[in-house]
């Protein structure tokens, strides 16, 4: 965290939708950031942003990229536009913070990486939950050598993802919709960070069980690492069991939850009504409410249990539980002062302090390769070998 007198990152936001709304508490609370511009198609979102931050707003990302006051572009537009907007920002010499997934193809990832390199700008891809403090702490415990090498990782998450309000493209896999692109980005990034990064092969199955929501809502995958470790990923977004039960009823954003409150799934008569409902609750809409910051635990993405040669480690919203020699001990972390502060740590470290980011373009491209392999393996019912993996 910087102190008074250090310069701020001047951030322009491309896309004022859900991703921005989730990052908003971070941007407003972290003194290293100043929001100076935004682009969005929705006039109501631009109006609120201009009033709230006394900043310039634009109807197009092209106009935002041309703004000379903007130093960093946060690319939070829909997934199918990430590559176009990231390349455009880099060509305007803007540093890049790109939402996950980085893009939808390996070719698009390469285009972003090349554009950033040619422009001499930094590229950070996130947020994914591998930024979360308990995940980073677990990684550091492993790197200490006290527990031996990682041998097996189990990641499990059950949510209501598929039945949250969606735009049509969010239910179209070809446009980056579905659980694998959206939720798999988190799980894969986490297990790659813990397991050493380099995955050799993927064998997976996926489920699309609701004709009204015609995209993958669930998947299971077995990932094998070059170092001999392996990881099992299980995810369901069909909204029945809630795996936050295993997290002490602390939700993904670190908030306390009421167990099984019994709210029925919301049904929509048509796409227009669903989009209108979502827009009303997005930034700028009449029913938008920014996330509260008080009494938050660390963010999490379901259950993560890592088996090492000399102990098992489990990430929790309050720290890491260490299981060994018949005992269980919580290695506690202090409560977060600012949610997702780790994202700004990495971005600020790259742009201002010249530190290579952990979640750089090559890392994010390797994660996307795994997501594409999960889709391919599920469709072809066969193992997929990988060739673009990197370690950290």
C-alpha cells in the first residue's frame, strides 16, 4: 500500500457492468487508484460515473483510449470484446488490466500479448480468485518446503451461477458464456498457481442440463501436471447444493450468508425482460447497490484442499488450515482492509515499481488453454494434451 504523496494510477474503465461493480469497492477504497474515465453504451451508467467521480465518460472504448489523462485501461467489457479492446488500448500506450478470461482463443491472447509488448506497456489479467490472500498464503506455505511437494489438489464449488440474470451472450459458449469460461477461469488459475503452473493433460466432462439456459452449467476435470501432481476440479452452477456450507457460510465476496434461505429461482418471460432486470441492478441502474465493505472475510471460490507429502492444506476465508500428525491448526490471516487489494498490489507493482506481474499475459493464456481443453475433452470424450503452459 502506498502512503500519502505517492502517485496514483489513473484508471479508465472500459465497461461499467457486473465486473466493474464487483471491483468498484477496491477502486474507491485503495488510495493508489484514481478513476478518471469510463466508456459504456448505457447512458445511465455514464451519468452516474461522471457524477460520482467527476470524470470523463464516453460511449465508445475508442474514445476512452484516446483520452490523454488515462494511464491504465481496465478492460471489463463482455468477453468476446476483450481482445479488440485490449489491443486498442495498448496501441494507445495504455497499461492493461484485463478481466478474466483474457480472451476466447489462443490467437486473441497472442494478439494482446504482442500489442502490449510492442507498445511497452504492462499487462495484468484479473481478477481471478488466485489473487485471494488465503490462496497466496497457501502457496507461500508450500514454497516454504515444510510440507513437501504438492501431490494432489481437490477444488469443489457449487453455486447458483447459471440462474443469475444473464445477457444472451452469457448463455452462449461461442461468445464466452457458460460455467467453463466464467467460473473455470477461477478454479484453473487457483490450481495452476498451487500446482506449479504447467499442466500436461486434461480429461473432462461437462453438463448442459437446462434447455432454457443452453450452455455448460457444470463440469468435472482431471488435470495432470508436469511435476507429477494432479488436480480434480468439480463445479456446478445449478443452484441446489451450496458449497459455501463448507466455508462456514462465507460467500464468494467474503460476505456472511444465510444458509438455504429458500428463495425461488427467478423466471423471465423473454430475453428482453431478463436484460432489463439485470441492467436495473447494474451500475447506473435504479436498483444498483454497491457492495458493503464492513465485516468482510477474505474472498474465496469454494473448497480447496491440497495434499502435500507431509500434510494437507485447506484454504478458508480466514486463513489456511494445516492437517498433519492427527491435528488441525488454523494459520489465520487478518481480515482484509480493502477487498481485492491484491489486484492493485500487482498492477501498481508493475506500472509504478517495475515488478513483473504474476498474472501476466503468458500466465492467462495458459489458463485459457486449459479452459479450451476442458471444452474439447468434454465434447470429444478424450484426453487433451497442452503445449502453451508456463510455470511460476
